């Protein structure tokens, strides 16, 4: 088909509705331009041609200066549209009523159009604008013929009804697109929510013991619980106040982190629950929140492993001529109450006289030593070597017999230092299972 260059003297201007900006915005909201062929619009187009007995029919849309066919009948397959200035429907989208031109060759406006004076020499035009519920004419449904002709009233009414059906199809299509987008947005929101929930759950699990975190998530609360026997472990840095007066804050925090990270690994290895750190103090418990009849033995092994970890870090830092920490460790056993404290920043904590005694034992220990109560000694003496310290006065308590936990007995030790249990120890301490999964 010829372009505008074939129309000598043809006026390349075209009428524009007063609401052109809003009309274009309304058209874009349907997301119809440049979309693939759709059966519903093809059927409407062919039905219009058959009802009106016309060789040409199309459903079209006009955006800015562009005229584009959504569906067409009787036009070449590669003919997708044309400039708006030579489009018959440029007039139709300026109104809301049917436009009927029985003879294009005699019409003052259309008679010089390129497709009238040149190939394919169109002679008849009838189109109804596609008007949105808000009153914007965004396109047309049109029938054409190559010769002038009349169109019966019934056919004109059919074109009007088909325009309404086309608009209804566009509305339905838009709702489907919007619903699909809403579903995608919901899926994205659900995915993001699930990701954030998993992140929050993971953070909670890292902050709290796993069974406590699970109970909190399921019930939104955790009931305090009494444990009739547990082993409490305290450790702190010898001479820490002097360090704080001399060391840079960043270096001090870095040193604490390196030691406490090593202790955390030990707690995981032996199944103790880290309760908290306060400044240079490290607190953990065995037998809470899951009861364990071997909690005293595991706490002693954990203390020896902490002692080894602290000595290894000390040796590494001495080689580099860097400052190092030495720790006192205290162990005591007895009944405790465990539960959550706080509302916005909840923490899992334990209370009881056994906790206070364990803290006193740590405070009355010595650098690099593990100080334990008589109860710990009596429960584990068959497996470990101890040095008796005698009865020692402690603040606000009756005098307590104390012992230094030195090592595993040689027959139960895997290493020369007596800090790693061998298979014989595992079988002696728990004949029903292997403690450490070697």
C-alpha cells in the first residue's frame, strides 16, 4: 500500500481530540499495543466482515501518531498499521458515534486520502469508536469496501454492538492482566515474607536454644522451667580491668571475640548451652534446656577444651608478641530455673543458688585453672584427676571445699595433656552410646 508520499497535495495534519493526553493514557492502561494475535479479537473482526458483507474489516488502536491493527480481515499479513495522518480512523476517535462514509471518493475529507486515490482504491468506510467506560475513544472497529455502497441499518447496529463487545473483551482482558499482576505481586510479597520469616526464625534460633525458639514461635511465650540438676560453667579474664585501661577498644573487642568464638565452638562440640557473655565473663550450662544425665561429665570435658583453646590462642599471640588473655573457669552443679527475660530483646537465662556458687568458684580460681565444687568432684572423680584445695571462704556463703580439675585420668585420655577423651572413657561413662560421634 502507498505511503503519504504518494498523495500529492494531501494535507498531512489530522484531527486530535481535546483529551488526547488522557486518551493515550487510557489506551496504555489496557496494555494492548504490539501484543500478539488473540483469537477473541480475530473472531470479532471476521464476524464484522461477514455481517456487513465487506471484504475488509479490522480492530485498530491509535496511540500518539501511530495507527495499529490488533486484528484484521482482508488486508495483507505484513500490513500492521500506518501513520496517523493517513488513517481513516483518526476522525472516528475524535467522537463517540458511528462514522459512515458511503462514498470515500466524493467525501470532502477522505477523497484525497492515499488509499482512496491509490492502491487499493478504497470506496466505502464505516467505523465505530471503542469507547472506554471513562469516555475515551482509544480505537475503532471498522468495515471497508473497495467500491462505494450503502450499509443497512441492521448492519450499522451490529457494528455498534460489536464495538461494545470488543470493549467488553478489552475490559475483561485488562482485569485478567491486573489480576495476574496482583497474583505475581502477592507471590513476590509472600516470597519476601517467607524469606524474612526464615531470616527472623534463623536469627531467633541463633539467639535462643532450638527447643526454646520453637516453643516461642509456636506459643508466643515460653513457660519458666525447673531443672533439678544442671552444671553451670563460668569463665572470665584474669586482670581484665588492667587491659581495658591500656588497650584500644577495637583491639580489646577483637581479642574477646577470638576467645569467645573458640569457646562457642567448644559448647557446640559438647552440647552445652551458652547463656550469655557480660563484658569479659562467659557463662554456659549443661543439662538445660534438654536434660542430660551426663551433663556434669560433659561440662568438665568442655572446661578442659576451653582451657586448651585459651592456651593455644595464648601461644599463637605470644609468637607474634601480642597481648593475650588468661581465664579462670569455675564449675558447680545443682537445681536451676530457666526461662526468657525481656520483651523487645528476649534472652534465655538461668537462676538459682547453683548459679551464684558457680560464679563464686570462678572468682576464687586461678589463671589457667578450672576450679570446681565438691559436688563436681564427687560426681566425676572416677574419670578425672583433681587437686584438692581445701575449704575456702566465699562472700555471703558458707565455706566451700574446692578442687582444681587437672585432666582426664591417663587411662581415659587420648592425648598426653589429658583433655581429649578416648573410646574407653566414652564406653565407661555411657555404655549405651558413644558421646562424641567419633
